[in-house]
C-alpha cells in the first residue's frame, strides 16, 4: 500500500481533467485546435480591455504593498530568517519565471517587431528602437507583477497566517471557511490543470528549439522520434532533480542556469558591438520609462489592429495563465523575506537582468541584420523561430561552441521548469503539504513528460496553448480577489485587527465590544476552538515522528508539550485569565459582578507574559502555535 499525502478531490479531479483534455486533442486534433483557437480569439477580442486594466491593477497593488506600510511585514513569523541565500533565491526566480522564453524569443521577438512594427515603417532605425521598447514592455515589471501578486499572497497566508500552501488560502479573508469546501477544491484543480498544460506547452517550445539546434549544428534529424528521445532524457533528469526537493535539485540547477546564461550573455556582449549595446541599454530603458503609462493602457481602441491581440494581449493572458505555477514556486522559496524585499527581488531584479539580456541579444541581432547578415537573421526568424538563435550565433565567433552552450542552456531551463512545476503541482494536489512521498512527485513529473510527448506526436500543442490562454480569463478574476484579500489582511495585521473566518452576528459583536467576557465564555471558547487547534498540531507532530509529544486537557487549561523526554522542551498552554477593567471604559459590568473581564491567554514555556487570543478561530490559534514553535526551533 503506497503512502499518500494527497487531497483526493484535487489529485484525482485534476488527473481526470488532464486525461480528458489529452484524449480530446489526440482523438480530434483538427476539431479541438479549431475550437480552442476560435474561443481564444473571442476571449482576447472581447476581454482584452479587462486584461489590460487588471494587469495595471496588479502592478499598482504590488507596488503599494511593497513600498507602503505593509512592506515591513514578513512572509512568516516576525523573527523568521529567509530559507535561501539572496543569490540562490534570485537564480530560482529567474529560472522558473521566464527561462525557456528568454532563450526562444531573445532574438526572435525583437527581430519580429523590427520587421513588422505596429506604428512605424518596418526595417528602419525607428523600427529598431520601437522593437526594443515593445520587447521591454512585454518582459518588464507588468509580467513580474502578475507573478509577484500570486506569490506574495500565497507566501503571506501560508507562512504568516499558518494556512496551507494552496491558492485557496489567499481567498480566506473573503470566503472564510468555504475555502475548505468544493469551491476551494475547484480553485486548486483549476490551478493544477493550468500548470500542467502551461508547462507542457512551454516544454514544447524548449524541445522544438533543442531539436532544431541539434539538427542545425550537428545534423541530427529533426523528427518526432528525436523530440521524444529529448523529452525522455530531459524528464529523466528532471525526475532525479525533483526527488531531491527545492533545497537541493532545483536550487543547484537554477544556479547552474544563471551561471551558463551569464556566460553566454557576456560572450555576446564582448564579441558584439559592445559600446553600442551599452548605449542602447540606457536608451532602451529611457524609452521604456517614457512610454510606460501609455503602453500600460494602450488598446488601439481608435485604430483597431490585429497586432494587439497577437502580442500584448497574448502575453498578458500567457503570464496570467502561468501565474499559478510561477507564483506558487516563488512563494515556496520566499519564506522569511519581508514584503518589501519580496517586491524588490521579484519585480525589479529579474526585470533588470531581462532588460540586459534582451538588449544584448536583440540589439546585436538587429545590428547584424542591418549589417553583415544583410537580412539573413530576419529571414531565419520568418522561416523558423526555433532556429533563429542558432542562425544569429553563426555571425559571431565560435558558433559551434556557443550553439552547443545554448542547447545545454535550453536543456537546463527545460529541466528546471519541469522539476519546479512538478513540485508545485504536488504541493497543490496534496493540500499544501511540502514533504510528500516520492511517488507523488515522480507521478506529476512523468505526467508532464507524457503530456508534452503526446501533444508533440499529435500536433496538439497549438490547441493546448489556446486552451491555456482561455483559462487565463477566469483566473484573472481569481487574481483580483487575491489582491483584495491580501490588502485586507495586511491592513488588518498592521492595525492589530483579527479577521475571523466567520463574522459573528451583530448582537454577538456588540456583546464582545461592550459587555465584559465571563470566565465561562472563555472556557467555552477554549474547548470549542483551542483544544481542536492544539490537537491538530499534536497529531501532525505525531505523524512526523515526534512521539515524545503529549496534550493534556484540564478544567483550567489545555497544554501541548513537544520534546517531553528531552532537555529542550516546548510547552504551549491555553488558559482563562482575568484582568481588571480600566477606570474609564466603555465596558460596563452588570450589577452584582466584579469589574473584570476574562480573556483567552496563550503562554509559551515558562514565560510570565501571555498573548490575548480571545475571539481567535481554531485555524488562527493553530497559526499562533506554529509561529511560537518556529521561534522555539530557532532558539
């Protein structure tokens, strides 16, 4: 009997939907492709304005949280330390966020905008400047704001509020306990399916570029059999990596990724038109800032054109569709960072590196195309996007070496996307559990490989890509709710207000405000919320092997003890405590009662100081236990 740590409804529900979608694209490839593409065109044409407005809102919310009062709040307990060193953290952000896309489109996109710009004459110096400004817009802070919002929401509610690492947790201030029912399951199933299909289509880009490169450089046949062999090799490496977890496999691969990418970029910078590239970087950034507000809200409403749907709206929908995967992965590696650190790291550092990368490759490609290539790079882009990078490297020194390095870099990006995606999907399908049996991670890794393989064989990647972009529309609404929930919760935490899972009746709230609590009221709360909270932590500790833990419930108090048979013991105690009412208070003690009020007090170890948990739900008390447990572990 296999050990499992799954949410059965999410695990099997998502698996069934993936199977049905694969069957539809395999059995009816033409019909499915036409239907999905028609639906995609309708969605983007009808709701393009909604995508543009929503992305602007996401950016404003992320900036306001990062640089406002909430920026000092930590994604975890107040004394939590980051799980990863800063450079390792940035490397993982970069690799998960846009790795394969940067390799595939670094040459192709600037050249495409150069030969077919939306507003100026093609093939001109003006078109070259416009091409880089557009590329910067598509890969700038707007894209990373989408990822940052999802990642920040998940990290905040998981590591600070003690909720599971699932998308539903970010909606707790709005949905309350309903996140634990069918609605919450549906949100997580949606996220799992979107992640599987989004990664599968991106892996399709990666495989196409790798096989095209192997054919272009070494003459290896660019066939379906070659593609299947590449997928098998790369997914085998991804499976080995995913078994070692985020702290080892994903981290080391991400660091290798960043190292290889920097080496390739520095080589192109050194042998290319170096001074021109440095000047272009500054001017490209200036154009990006100059057009920032205009491009943020541009829809070509007065002069409709297909370019908008093919590019900006397509990208916004694609980033939104990818945000459950990237946001979940970012959250998983960001415990212990402050919100301000998080925003600076997620929003600006990867964007700065992307701008440098796109300038080095994009401007060099345009410069060569205007000069020695005499249009050769533009012709290669129009003929086959997958070979554009290798055709570009042919005009620089040591093309065999750099092309091999590029293929290796795509492979490592491929592995990183696959293993980080499998870890994220496993977490979602396990109700937020991070320490899951190995077979579950292997299951999702294999499913990703099988999905990519079957779609390549059947030619269904286009249909699936269209379906993924359609799914971005409902998730855009979910992201707006995540933004509302995060703002509400951070404001409440800054003000010291507890957002309860269920709003009590008005009479109950008035009673809490104006009538002193009796001891019997607190005892009832301690038994109704406190004991289940402590028992859930106790049972989880037992399951993790902490057999020297115990829980004791008495009339006066409930005590959780962990490490009872060791010198380093953790004790968490709930008990009723009275305190006198202030001389001038809105509370009035009923006639015949002493002028005191009772509170539910939490006491850790032998500290005399207590924390007031009056009115806390069971989940919130569990969160406080975990916070104090984390402090004890680090002591």
